[in-house]
C-alpha cells in the first residue's frame, strides 16, 4: 500500500518535521492528499482484506491529523517520541508556585460565581486564556529552539491544567 508501517508516528505520516510549530495549511493539504489515496470509497470493489486495510489506514490518518491539529496532543506526541511520557493525572513536575496561583484563581472564580459577578468571571477567563497562549509560546521555544523536552512537558502540563480550569466557566 501507500505507507510502510502502522507504527509510523503522526509526523512521519504527513511528512512533517517532528517539531511543535507546524504549518497548519501544509498539514491540511497533506491530509487531503493522503486521504484521497486511502479513502475506503476508493476500495469499494476491492477484496475484503483490502477494504479492511484501507479503513485501518483512513482511521490512522484521521487520528494522526487530530493529534497534530491539537497543540496539547501534538506536544504529547513529541514528548513520547523523545522518550518522555506525560502523566495527565499527576501534577508531577509543575512548580508549587504555579499550583498555588491556580488554587487562588480557582477560589476567585468560585467567589465571582457565588456573587454573580460576570464581569470578574470574564476578566479571570481572559487571564487564563492569555496565560495559556503564553505557555504555548514557551512550549514552541522549549521544543523547537532549546530542544528541552522536560521543560516542554512541564509547560504542556500547565496548559492542560489551565484547560481544565477553563471548564469552570462552562
């Protein structure tokens, strides 16, 4: 078929350099180009085995595309490629200072909700989104400039923490 192995990482599947910053337009173009070649509809008259393989490749390509499209999933994939798995259930390497700041922010969110202060909630939400964007820029720097997977992993965990905190606004 088209590819050598299902064990290929998402970057290999799309012929992209394994780095955090990616060209989204190039990823989209590669995705549609590859999907055309392996889409199950192209194998409608093929054998059952060929149909099954085409479906497996289409699924693999969709999963790889989703991973690369989402910054957190892309970062986790890069960490894994570099031998550093991220445990989402543990704060592990996150600094105590960051965690204390988030605890204070969570209390502020709770107080604003209890008092019905929507203006304060909006300010808190914007602050979290800004901090998240800044951390994602630090992840780019850690991966693509410094090649520091530990620092990138710590910053990714902070971003995941902030994402969970943003759920408090829903």
